C-alpha cells in the first residue's frame, strides 16, 4: 500500500483518463466511497485492484464496491474523461 500524500500546490484537482486501461490512485482517506462515485462522469467497463500480492476484481455494473485508501486500480475506460477526486 502506498503512502498518503499530503495536500500541496503540486497536486492536481483533477486528472484526465484515456480510452484504454489507466492506473487510477485512490488518494482519499474516506472508506465509504464507491468506485461508481469516485469515477462519476467517466465511461468505464472494468476495474481491478491489487492488494496483498493478488489482483481482485470489482464487479459491476453497478460498481458498488468500496475503494480502499492508498490503493491503485486498473480501470478500463471507453472514452476520454476527467476524474475530480
């Protein structure tokens, strides 16, 4: 698991994703955020995470699984979009 990043002037308020698999970090400290909420406004078809040496799949739609703070996720997007964490 990665380290928590503190706010600084260099952190983006939003980031763009492309129509292919993108690595998306979940930098929130909240434990009740679903993939669907975090990725709101983007078009995607698959989400995989990696924890304790193994890949796991977040089934959907709907993508109701909670994202875990500090983890990264491979998300297969079907269109260019922007995530506003």
